[in-house]
């Protein structure tokens, strides 16, 4: 899945927030998949108020080869700088597409208020991993050659990487990036948020010798997730328990940013409806309901805010 991350900016100047900024990983207004104009207006106010990064994943050619993806341009017009994660594998091995991709990257980092640039998403799941890693290095070197100060990263899927015997060797192939990032959904390995151990992310120290970030973090609030995931039991309190564990667990690693899967649930859902895919699990992983209603109890904890976002 995922990302273009955003941070509010004045003009073309972007401000980086340290220590770790806790934001949102996707453009996620209320009433998806068909939000109205009022939903979008409220959403931009909500994101401006929360102050952290926000994300969208987009294919490099989503708006046509060589063009900056519309989501980035639209977000900049709303007054936000961007941290972009681009899907790039469709250009791998194609000189013409690679040239168009590089042309777009040159425009992106010189014309748009980019904070961080991600090349490739969950690349450890690619069948041709070594070729993808080499492509990421090639594109990273190209971006660096442009003389901009935009840091470049790539993204791994943490739970998948945990199950690979060559995880450290795979990460080590990324020799040009400035840092690496992860998506993480511990509900794939644990049935409740409270069960996730504090040392869950300790293997990162064995794999990574650069800075890190988390482009997607999530836990569902739906209680029953069968038949696909019968042992996974979510709730608002489960989300809160996992967030508390997560924030404690990553403190030793000082990631640049960590972004929750979605502000609002990405689709309506009903307790008891059969769940047949992980995407359906994630329909309940937002920090607010899909439509109107109060924030879930985890929202304030994630954003470190004493009060909920405006509705």
C-alpha cells in the first residue's frame, strides 16, 4: 500500500518536526470512498490542526508518464508540502519509462515542496527483489545528482521481512538511500494489541544502520475478523493498547516519522459482516469512523493531543 506524506508548509518552505512526528498515512477524509467537497474541506482543517505528517502512496505515472502525480499537486495547492512514496516497478527494465520517471523526479524535487522522497513500496515482497533494489539505488543516485537536499528512502514490509532468513542482507543492498522505512501491521502476528511485546521492533537494530521511519502503522477496531482472520480481535481499546506499546517500542530508534494507516475508516463496515481479505480488516483501522461521529479513543494517544480533531 501507500504513500505520499505531507507536512503543513508556508509557501514552498517545509518544516521538519523532531523528535518523531506522529501523523496519518493516507488521504482519508470522512465518507470514503466518495467524500464530498465539505468532507475534504474539513479534512484539510483536521490535518492542519494535528501538525504531523500525512501520507499518500501513488504510482509514478498516475497522471501520465513524465507528469507529477495529481495527488501531490492538489495537496500542495491545499497548503501542504509532501513526503512522497512512489510505486516505480512498472518502469523497471524499460529505458523509455525510466527516462520519463527521471524527468518527473527532476520536476518533483525542484518544483514541489517535497520533504522526503520514497522510491518503491514494500520492495521486499517483490519477486525480483535484487533488481528492484538496484533500480532504487540507480534512481536515488540520480536524485542526489540534481543537487537538492531532499532525503531519499525506500519502504520494506516489516512483518514480511521478519519471516525472511536474509532480511539483513536484503536491507544491505540499499546502498544509496538516506534512510529506510517500514510498513507494520502486528495484527498479522498477534491476536490483540496488548499482546505485542515491547521488543517487537528490536530486529531493526540488526538490519539497519541508518535512520528509519514508519510509513504505515495500523490495528483494526472491528471485533470479529473471520473467516479470513478468525483469531484477530480488534477494538478501540485494542488500538489504544497497541499505540501505547508502539510508541514505547520505537523510542530507542528515533524514527523521523510514524504514520497511522488512516484518519477516518476508509469504508463503511458493520460488525459481524464476514471478512475475507486483509483489506477488509483495514476498513476498521482508522482513528475516526467513516462518517460522522466522535473520534475513537486511540486518536488523541496517536497524535499526542489532549483533545480530538475538529469534526
